[in-house]
C-alpha cells in the first residue's frame, strides 16, 4: 500500500492519494480544488484513480471531486448524504477492495445529521 499526503498550508487542508501498488488501483480522499498533483502522481506511478472519497461536505473549501469524476472516478459519500451530482453512498462497515488493500468505511456522527 502507498499512502501519500498532500497538505495545502493556506487552508490547513490535508488530502490523500492511497493506492494498492500491486494492482495500480487508487483513491483520493478529500481532494482539494486543483487536482493536477493527484493526476500527475497517479500517472507517473501507473495508478488509476477509481474513487474520490469525501469524508463530509466541505463548507470551508471547494473540492475537486467533480474534476476527478470527469476522469472516470466515482465520487463516494456516506449513504446518508444527499448529493446533487452522481455519487455512490457507502454504509458503515462497507468495504472496498483495491486488490491486496481493503478500505473499510466508518460512519462517525458529525455535529449535524446527514453530513
């Protein structure tokens, strides 16, 4: 498994590119607006970004999930979230296999329901 952090100082925002190096299947977690670094790094390493995982709705910055979805990735939110764009809802405990790496989604209560 490869886990890369991208930190945007001006927003104090961290996002992540996670991949199974044996299959080349990857996900981006909480992407920032400019997705060029994720796409460039994935291409250099021979990875394919399959999922864009949003841990919650971000009111403090603009996400790049739609730009990543335009490349063929699926946007993922909690199954209780209601989006105005195509997305896949995941339930607490649901798993997603990248190959040798398995992601497990956990629902944690936010300060506001359905977020």
